[in-house]
């Protein structure tokens, strides 16, 4: 696997089902990385303040263990979504790290 | 050469203007789009200006709504540093300050507002700042090294957030509010008193019910704030957070209905043909305000009205009926609000305010109209359904923190 060499990657599936591989950046949130890559949809409207759930993503279960656990506030916001799944997260609360290269997330439908 | 003909011309590059363009492209709109803005910067998030941009924790690149490449890729023209000064609705022309014309099929007015300045003597001295644009805050930040004492005029969210950041940066902060309490326009008294005490505990000299008489300076720079009772407060910087004046003069001059802002219908259409308006400047009838015509100065309103306006433009009409939400960060306190509390006739406190994690539930005619949740995201997330349903819940039950709010939401739905 080339996950540990070259630019780290993030694989994003948008709400219409289109998959894109974009460059990750260590230290930025997954939300910022997706937004910087030019999200076409209403996304992260609150700018990462854990208030709007528009950056709700489903994380590929293969990576669910690799990313730090969910915080209480994030859990509470996701609870309000009717699209919550087993691996739901707010992308603004996941800090991307080089070792997460290859991370796959799917943007959840809008509530 | 500057292209001057656009299918959609958006005036204003804030959240409302930017999101209108994004939503149009997402819906497949293939016409030409331009955003014209008096500001020089690409669209950026405004809330961090009084929060983590002011503190230096988030650089400008990290508050951009989209990267520069996005606007190019989506073929959205950015006409920055240009001000629209008049509109001719019949000819479909917007004129810039150099009198040059921009032609449009549809105009979306998303110009927001201009920070109100102190009308008193000295309001124009150097060292007196607003917190509305990136340029405002950059100017302010450039002076901060030479400043030890700051007077913040205005106890709304902008003033309180700025006071919190400046205190954390080690400045001696005095906050002056003319009303008997801070946040008087947007929150109930319990929340006002809570924030007043928090700021005082952090060292802010917070005074309510005080009137500024004038600002006094030396060599053109502010040195003192003089109060109406004669007291003086020495300072090297004044931050004025006393609200905005909606920037709608060109539309009203062209005959648009409106007074405080420009009036829009539920599809964000003004009374002028092919001119819509969104965001802080759009006076709309809001069901969460009991059907009153209001302006809402929030990211939520800007984004949701932008979505409505984009649909109106492509002919897929959908009325605006989104529940208001809002947030404010001060120190380690995260306030999250859902609904509108103005006009409430009762409040219920959920939780212990001394624990710094609680909610204020606002009722009107015994129905839940809003919640202010401090470090209480669970109530914020679950309270949304109560506000949406205007749920009737007995106050003693709302105060019972052993019962999560979603229980009441489920009951209200029956």
C-alpha cells in the first residue's frame, strides 16, 4: 500500500454519490480538507462549531477504529440527525493525520 | 476587459451571497454568475472575526468559505472592491461607484449591513474600531501590541465575544452597555446576568445602563471614553459593537418596499421585478417570530435564504421556513441557540447555572419558542424539535433535567 508515502489522501463520496480522491493535510479537520477541495453542497455552515451537523459524514468502518473517539457534544449533535449510522461523525471534529491516508468518508444526506 | 452582463448578479460576498452562488451551481444552473462586493476578499466566514480569527488561532485561509480555485472552477466571477451605488430595476442595471454599469437578468441583494459608528464627538478618532469585516479586524489586530486598555461599547454578542478574546490576550477590558443588561435585544434576563457575571469574574469591568458622552483623543488617537455622568475611562483602543445598519439604500431609492432593511416575500423576492434579497438586510415574515416581519443577522438565515433564493431563480419555488439557530463562543462557554426568544412570556432554567452547563427555555403562550443552551449541546440538539413543533410542555417538567428534551418532543408529536 502506498498509504504511507507521498501526499496523504482522503476519499470523499458526496451526497449525489460521486467519489473523489483529494489531498489530505495533517492537522486540518476533515471538514476543512473537504471544503478546501471545493464542496459543491451546503457544507459545514457553522464553520466547525459543532452547531449545524451539515458536515455529518459516515466513516468507512475499516477506519472507525483508527480515528479518535467521538466527544459528548458531537454525539449530541449527531443524535439530532435522522441519518445517523454506526460510524457517523462530524467531519469538523476529526483531525486528519498523515497516518489516516486513504480514509474514506461519505457525506450524509441533508436533514 | 470586465464582462458586464450576467444572468445572476449577486451584490455582497458574505455568507448569503456566497451560498446563493454555490446553491445555483449545485442545482445545475448554467447561466453566468457574478458576485460584486465592496470588500476586497473572497467570501469568508464572518463569525470567527470576533472569535478565533481575532484571537489569532485561525488564519484567514482557514475561514474562507471556499478556496479561490472553487470560484474559478464554478465560473463564478468575483468583482471585488466594487460598490453598487444605484439600481435601475426597469433597465436591469446596477451602477458602480465609478458610474459604470453592470447588467443583470436577476439581481440578488446580499449586501448585509454596515457597522454602526458612535455618533458622538470623537467617534472617528484613530484607535476606534468595528468588528464587521476582515479589514476591520486586521486594522484592530495591527494596533493590539501597543494597547493595554480597551473599551468595548455595546454588550451584544460581538462586543461580548471581543471582550472575551481581548481579556484572554491580556488586555484590560471595560465593557459599556447602554441598556440595563447585556444581550437585552436577543436573550432573557437570566442569560444576560449569567454572562455579565462570567465576564466580571474574568476581570472585565462590565457596566450596564451607562451612556457614552464622547471620545477624547490626543494627536488624533483615542485616549479616553467620557461617560454622560462625567466619569472618564482611559484607553488606547475602543471597539464599537452597537449593531449594523442594513445596506439597502440603493434598493429603497429605486422604490423597493422596506424601511429597516428591504422587504422580501417567502421566496426572498423584493417588491421590484427580478430583484431578490437574502441575509442580514432582508426583512421577511418569520413564523418563528410569530409571523412578524424581522431581519435576522445570522449565518443560518443567510444560508437558508440563499437556498430559497437560488430555488426561486431556477423556478423551483420553496418558501422560507427554517428554524433559526445561532452560536456564540466566550471563554470556555459555548452558547447554542435555537428559535427566537423575542416576545417570550416565561422562562424555565434547565440545570444549575452555577455549574456553567444549563439551558434557558423560552415559552410564549405556554409553547416552547426558543432555547439558549450554555455548554449543553444535548439540549440544543434535542430542543430543536420542541421549537419546530412549538411544543406545549409544562414548565415544571421542562426544568426536570432527569428527563431528556427528546421525550417531550416525542409527546408533542403525538
